[in-house]
C-alpha cells in the first residue's frame, strides 16, 4: 500500500511540473536553420586556407600607410570599393566588396569577414592582411584567406576554386608591392560575369 501511495504521489507531481512548464513555455513554431532546411548553415564544413606573402622594399609602416586602409582593396585588387557603413579603419566598418566587415585590427594589420546571407551556404570566409617588419627598410605583406569549401561539388572543384583565389590574391599582393614601392599598376585584367575576389 505504501508503494502505491508513493507512486501515485510521484505521478501527480510529475504531471503538475510538466503542466506548469508547458504553460510557461509555449511550443515553438520556428524551424531550425540548417542546410537541409535551406538556411546558411553547413552540415559538414571542410575548412581550408591560403597563406600568401611578398617582400617589399619599404618599411612596414610605409607599406601599411600605402596599402592598409580597409577600402584600399579597391586600388590594389582593381575593383570598386566604398565604405557602406561605419568609418574606414574602425571595427564594424563594412565595405562594398562582398559586404565584408572589419572584425579585427592591429597597428599594421586587419581581419575581415563576409557576412552570412540567407541565399547561400555560409563559408565562414575571413581574410587577414598584415605588413610585417623584416628590417628597418624592408617588410613582408602577409595575406591569409580562410574559408569553408565543402559546398563545392568535389575535390577537383575545390582545387580549381583554391587555384583561382590564389591567382587573384597573388596578383593583389604584387599590386600592393608595386604601390608600396612607389610604382604604377598595370591595367586591371578583364573580369568575367559574376567574378569575385
């Protein structure tokens, strides 16, 4: 008899607590954002990076002064760039190049990311540009790109994408070196429809 009474009390207590919890938290009708549901989340990311560098015959400070503003990308990548939100060089500044946001900086570097968009999987794209001192009169420009390439069809597509990005940013590094050393850039290469940095 004692067991039945105790069991009945526990059952009533559990039903009471569950009912109170349900009354406080109405059921959610929102669907989670996953790749399967068409949201930007990627189920199984495969992160990769492209580290690039070039030596410059100018000090790091001189190099950074010439190529280090957030929208200087327009000149050395030879594409249009405007600041669409915030102020050039400040955290949270947004540039028109792929809606990139300044998320980190030091005296001679910055890091940016591309924002999440609902119309495509998010590839967590980040880039860091730095002028690193070598001597009092020379420096090295270091540009590292990090992203998820899992949304591409296969390894061949991933390698082709990485090759295209490497070629684009190797040209950009050469342009930065030319500008930092006081030179003039060659004409911009022709860009195909939908080309992006």
